[in-house]
C-alpha cells in the first residue's frame, strides 16, 4: 500500500468509506443540501460527536460513480503537512482516481514542497471531470495552520475540478467567511443534523419499535434530536418489556447514552473543564462570571469558548451566555451527585445569589427553591418588590406552583407574605389575612431598603385583602401605609417593579367602586391606567380600564363606557393575555351597551366572552353584572319567567365576606323588579323594593314604575317628585328618568302634552346613543302615545322598528297543557290580550271604554278559567293553550 514520509505504513482503513447500517434513516432535506454542494467548492458538515455527520456523507458517497470520490479519515498525526498530503494522494489513488506520476508524495513529514501543491491543483483544474474529496474528522488537525493554508491553496486553484467535503466537530481554519459571502459554501450545522419527530419515529421503527407520534415528539425533545442518543435509546429499548414506556421515561444518567457522553465527551477534557461542566450542569444557561462563581476560578470564559467551538455539547446563546445540551446536562447532574455528594444544594444557593445580583429574579428563585432555601427564595421575591408577580402577569401561575412547594418550616415575614399572597390570589381571605397578621407581627424596623420592601409588600397585600372583603376604608388605610413605605425606597427600585403600584391602585379603586365612592374610584383607577406600559402592568391596566367602563355605564354614559371597554380589550390583546386570564368586565359593559341598543346578537357574543374568563366565578362585580345581563337578555327575548332564578340566587348568597355594596344591591333589585313586571306581576316588583333600602335615583325611578304598574300612581308621582336634582348623570340615566316621569304623569294627571314633552326630551337624549331598551320596557302607553303622534314616530324610525310586536317565546312545557273546562268570552279575550301587553287595570279600562270594576270582574273570571292566581301565570297559561 505504501508508506508515509515518516516511514509508517499507510493504513487502508483510513481510506475506506464507512459502511452505512440498515437502520440508517435517509433524510431527504439533508440529501438535498449535500447535492447542492456538488455545485460549490466547499461543503462543511459541522456538529458534535454522534450527530450523524459521517454516516450522512457516507450514504451520499455510496450513490456516487466509482472513481469520482476519495475518502480520508483524518488522524492527529496528519497535523504534519507531509503526512497529511501523503494520505490525500493515497486516498485519491485508492478510490480509482489516477494521479499522474509527476505528482509524487512529500519527501519529509513536516513540510510539503509548494511545487507539489501547484502541480496537484493544476492537474485537478485540467481534468474533464471533478473529484470529490471527503475529509472526515477534520477537527483532529483543526489546529494546524499549515494544513489549512495548503488546503485553501489547492481548493482555490483547482477551480471546478475539486469539490471538498469537510466533516468536523469544529470549524476549520479556512476563510469560511469568504466562501459564505461568495455563495460558495454549503454549511450543514448541528441544528440541521438534529432529528425531527417524524425522523425519530422512522429511526425507531427501523429498529423494530413502532412509536406513537406523541412518544416520538417527547423523545426528540428530550434528546434534542441527537442522532447517537436516539440510536442508543432505540437499541436499549429493544431489550425492554415495554419499549415505548422505556423511551418515555428512561434514566439518562444510568444508560448507554450516559456511557457514550461521559466517555466520548466529558473525559476527553482536562480535569478543570470537567469540573466546570459538572458544576454548571445545574443551570439552564450559564455565563462565564456565573460559572466562575460556581467553580471558584476565573477561567470560565476561555473554557466555554473552546467547548462551544469544538461542538462539545455547549451552545452559545449570545451576549456571553451558553447552554448545555439538555440530555448531556441531565447526565452530568447524575455524575455530579456521584462525584460530589451533597454539593448540589450549595451550587444552587450560590447560583441564586449571583442571579439575584444580576437582576435575574425568576432564575434566582428557581435555584433558591432547588437549594431548599425557602427563606432566601421568599426574601428575594419580596426584596425585589416582586410580590405582585404572584398576583398578576403570565408568570403568576408558575410562581404560584413554585412557592406551593415551600416548606412549612420556612419562617419570617417574607415567607408569610408569600403565603398570604398565594392565599389571597386563591380567594381564601381568612387564611390570607392570618398570614398577613403574622407577617405584620414580625415586620423589621425601618431604616433599610429591605425593611421598606417588606412593609410596602405587606401594605399592598392589605389593600388586596380589603378589596376582597369589600372594605374601602381598610383599603384606603393600607394604601396610605404603602405610600409611606414607598418614601423609604429609591425611586429606581420602585420603577423596576411597576406592577406593584398598578396592582395596589387597581385593588384600591375596585374597593372604592364596590363601596359606591365613584369619584374616588375613577381617580384611582385612572392613575392605575397611567402606570408604566409593558407586560408586568398589562393585567392591572386591563382591569382598571374595565372598571372605568363600568363606572361610565353606571352613570349613564354609554359612549364613554364603550370606549373604555374597548381600550380594556385592546390592552389585553396587545399584551397577549389569554381569555381565561382577563377580568370579563369590559365584555360585560360592551354587552350591557348592546342590550340597551337592543343588539341582542352582539350582546350574546360579549356575554359568552365574559363567561369564559376566570373572573366570572370569583369576582363579585363580574358575577353580579353577568346575572343581571342574562336576566335582561331573557326579558328582551320575552322569556321573563326564566329571568328570575339567577337573580334570586344572587340575592340569597353573600357576594363578599364583609361590607355589602349599596349600588350592587340596587341593581339586583332593579333587574329583579323589571323581570317581575315583564312577567305581569307588579305586586312582586313592588315587594322587591319594600324589602330593602334604595340608594340611587335610578332605583327610586324603577320603584315608581313598579308602583304605577301596581295601580298606585300617586305613590309613584311622590317618589319621582322626591328625587334629588340630577348630579353627574349621563344621557342613559336621563332617558330612564324622563320616560318614567312621562308614564307616571300621563297615568296620574292625564296631562298628555306634558308627557309628550318629556318623551321628546327622552328621545333626543337617546337618539345619539341608539338607546332602545328604555322605550321597549316602558309599556304599551308609549305605543299609544306614538300612534297619536305619527309624525314623531316617522322622525324616530331608529326606534319604532324595535317597538314592533315581537313573537312570544315558544312555551316550555313539562307536561301537556290541560284544556279549558269553560271557554273565555270575547270580552275576556280582549282583556287577556291587553293583559299580555303589560297594561295596567286602569289602562285596560280606558282602552276598552269599560269601568275599572268591570275589568277587575273580567280578570277574576279569567284567572278562574285559566287556573291562575296572578297576571304572569294567566298569560303563560293562555299562550300554552294558543289563546294568545
């Protein structure tokens, strides 16, 4: 076979193309990349040990024509240029490529005559067909500048006659940047070589182990598509009783994969490098300074650079950060516990302290938890003013899960504050307040930033607790304490945790809103909206905007309410808040405005979105408004009977554990009374208002409507006359009050011109906002009035179309309707028809030109024949029988 310049025999095995096993998976995407290399001077296949580099190229070579490809597996002694080029010439001749006799091998191992390289390049350039030279394991001579320079010379001057394929764990010392810039390099990297899930499934299947798509995905993620790891796993799984379970749950630290990585990768490095790899294996990512803190040395930067450059399963992340291959790190951690028992917790603690100083709190908390040092973890969370991250933001769920593992032995104000925050976030007020009080008993003395951080965190949680129990007084007291604590903290430290202030303001504003302190709530919530922009404050801003929308709606300003609600939705969309994380209040306000406009389809869509949020089950304001709006929707669709159960449930169960809300109870009463009126039971509507005190002009006006429907017009007029002068109310409230007064005035005084004047004012206020619901619920008197003024009806076609009679809902029968034992007379049917239109006894009498007593007699007869005891029941029975 011949000898090399140093007298050693040429090893034929180094010239042999490796055999491709039957279990090899040909991946077309990589075959296409290699095929592309046939048109370019240089192809580089660069990846870590076991990445499948050699077999990829060997499979491609097997498909080439004999005499066109030469293969050389490089060894470390090839760093001597004479030895290297001697093997190159032997490889060419071994593979049937006739090298001319005038191109003789080098005479000395340490150098090559330049004329030899020039003759070789000239011959290659003059050939009719090109030669492909494959240099496998080129990283073994990667440090030889001479070999690299000579190879570059031959490649550049061989022209189209040479295609060079380099297989290496490191980048060769060739001017790769020039080849890349000229488009003359095909670069196949570790990411390209990594198996995809479907390729993993194909590989395992070739080993006789069919694998589900999910199992293939899991295995691919765990091995990061590393070819050798996948093959070794497949071989081990062949001996397992349940191969798929083995592949899902194999212990990487005690496997053939571990043997390969420890032997092929770890032990190939000096002891200092091994120590660094073992200690940094506890990290998801590492920085040279962090690695130095773990090793106690100062050489991490060059070591990590070398590991990355040599593809030793260390990947650069940018900005001097690196990560270990996840499977390699898993194996190293097992080896660390064997080599250094008990060291791992101390490494985690050191990492936590370094990461905290670097401002990387999330990573610091994980390592403090892994060290079992819960006092440190809680102190870091509180000290960074990050207690709010347990309550808001996309990290809240993860942090909650982390601190759910906190040992009960962890003591001190910081652990108790963390416990309090978790309990309050889960709406367990009693347990949360218990932990808060325990933390307050151990508050540190003033004078340090850390003490101020504890006091501020405590005050913020007290505001939250006050919100949950519905106490604006307690919330305002705690907010003053928070402001006092902020004075002891540097401004830049507060600026780094903007969510804390935004949360406190939103909770304070919500407590003030619950108590009916609308002006204070508006100011506080507006301040929350003005908090620093960004993901940390996205949720409190979203919630504050939704609350502001509700305040606008309660004060009768649908335009402003809609604008605030849409801003709240936009904030959530812009920040990527999942639907389940949102408050739902903005959607409820949009639904309420849609119902007032009688756009029931849009209202239903908004209600569905609100109901999909987690707040629908835990936020009393959302729960109340959801029940009220569902009731209104049912009334608007003519199913008043179904509107009452949800409202009844809302009145029976306490919404919070402490102070009731005056305006909330008013709104429930108003919605309940409206459902009773729509059901034809004005007495039940009156009873609702008699059972509780009323606080707002709107609720008093609603009582007046109920009194009028029950026949007590004088009492209704007195109620309206006793209302205070309007203050801070918008057009929607004006419309309700004007319509109610118009109805009462016409019914009690017969002053139609005055009633018409009031109606004109109501129409003028409602038209810009398309407020139809107040008119739809006003009763039949409005239709009669508009019939007397056809010009007025034509002027307000936006409303009159909605006033057209609507079909009654299909009867809901649990059993077949019983037939009448005695038919209704024609006059009784006339009375029944007007009864269904919600006309009062006096209105029916006037419409039919009968006395009130005669109508009452007809009503008694109707109730008897229909086996009903009140109006609503009689109307339902008549519909079931097809009489209406």
